[in-house]
């Protein structure tokens, strides 16, 4: 049996929604937790700008497709990104709890959720 892989292209923002960060990951729960744990540090862009609030994501089976889409989104203007987010999430609600099952993380070392790749519930509707 062939192993299925799961990848997400995502956009996170800060509480005031003034900064956007686009990324790609194979484990969205772990990645959001990493962004959250780095908030307020200069370790990363998302840490420096407190970007850990998920407002947009897309699911992919193939990493090359996900990487290509990430690059495409990164090349969009702020206005185009806002249109993309608003089409998916009109009220720009933070989707962390919906995606992770809990938020904020009880401990930044606690990485729970379906880490075995069983992410079928996060696939966007066809």
C-alpha cells in the first residue's frame, strides 16, 4: 500500500491582521504551534511579527504542487492576498482551533492532533 502524504499551504497573521506570512508544511498542527511558540522572538519573521493566527489554508497531496502554490501566493500583492483570504474566510476568523482541535497550545512542547497523516477532515470541499 502506498503511503499518502499531506501538505498545506497556509497564511497566518498577527492579532491586528496587519502582517501576513505564507508558508508550506506537511504538519499544520506542529507548524502553527511552532509559530505560536516563536511569537515575540527574533528567531523568525513570524516570531518577530507575532504571526500565528491561521486565516487561510489549502490542502495538497503532492509537495511540488504545494511549493509551487506557496511561491505563487508569496508573489501576490497584499490586496490580492486579502481577496484570496476573504474568498475562503470572509470574516478573517482565526482557524487555529478548528484545524488543531484546541488553541492555544497548552504547552508549546505538546504537539497533539492527528500527526500520523490522517488529515482527511481538512481537505477543502470539492
